[in-house]
C-alpha cells in the first residue's frame, strides 16, 4: 500500500534558526546559576533537610509562600521568583514545577509525586519551533494526582482533581474530577 502525503508534511522544522531571546526569566545570569547550585543540594535533593530550611531558601530566592508548607525530596523548581504558594500546600516527591511563567498555587493544594506543572511548550506548527509560555493557576483545594501534567495556561478551579497520569490541556472546572490524556471530566467531587 502506498503512503499518502498529508498537507504540510513536506515542510521541515529548522532548529538552526530557533530563537527565544525575547524570553526573560526575570533574574540575572548570576542569580540563575546560584539558584541551580543551591537548589541541587537543598530542594532538588534527597538530603533530609527540614521543611523550614527549604521554605527559607525558596523565599530567599523570591518565592512567596504561606504557612504550613509540606515539601518532599527531589522537587525541581525552575525559577522560585516566579512561584506563589498559599497556605497548607503539599508538594510530593519528584514534582517538577517548570515555571518559565508564573505559577500560582492556592491554599490546601496537593501536588502528588512526580506531577509536572509545565508553563512552556513549543509551537509545532512553526518552522522554527517557537517557544511559548503561559502561567498556571491552581485554585484552593486542587489535587494534582501522581505523574499528572498541567500544561501551559491551564487554570484548575477550586477543588478540581486531575487523576493519576492525566494531562490537563484545558481549564478544569470547580469540583470536577478529570482523567485521561487529554483529561476529560468524569464526575463531580463530593466533599463531606
């Protein structure tokens, strides 16, 4: 059987002309290097450091954090100065907050093991594979399940749940439980 060509499939991506010079993470080169060095032995580490010390380090680098933070080992936070965390937030082991744009986490939010908050992506329609960044917002009471991904520009509204291994590409409505890739609403969250 002969393969048929789809429209546009003959145009090639040209990464040699990729240019993201417009993007600025908001910190000097020295601040970024210092953060990566400090975070590799404190936040993105298995050293059993107290949460109080981790919180102090994050706030020293510009994160805004409320009370009652619980943060497990090996958490990767790209730029803490683009991170706002509310009260009584749990961040599980191996969470990756790839915040090329602001990430805002409300109160009483749980981000489970291995979850990823991805504020950046690439335009696959562009020949130059252009970078785009959009903020992520997790409202109060949200639960992001283990190994789940929240994509750029997504808001997870109050008490929404993103089930284990799911991918949120669109907003999650309040008190909705979402599952799959892409995540779809499966039922309402009932809290008693």
